[in-house]
C-alpha cells in the first residue's frame, strides 16, 4: 500500500464511513462520482476536476482511483471527533 496516494487513502476511509460503495454497476459508479463531487462542493477538496457529462459531473481521474479504491477498501474508517457523527 505504500505506493497509493494519501488523498486516495483518505477518500477511501471517508467513503467507508459514509457507507458501502463499489464500482460494479453503472448506477454505483454514478453515485460514487456524485458523492465525491458533492464532498468537494461542500469543502472537502480531493483535487478532482469534474466536467459535465450526460448523467452529471464526471472525473476520469476519479473513475481510475475508484477502481484502485476497490482493492484497498479494508483500510478502515475515519474517526470523527464528535461522536454524533
């Protein structure tokens, strides 16, 4: 895992916290893209650049990283300071 970028590890951990995600179906990939787009819109910037596609925001780099993230899902989740989260 030493060659995986830290931002990808953090994103994987956050998405593990939010809920399960996978890249197996088109709808799952669509939800994945939109989830990261909205995380960035609301201030958690991972550095992905999105363009508008037929089904909404799309980042080719995020798609590539999403398939990589499938292999490292077992890293765990981010612990939040506030236990209500």
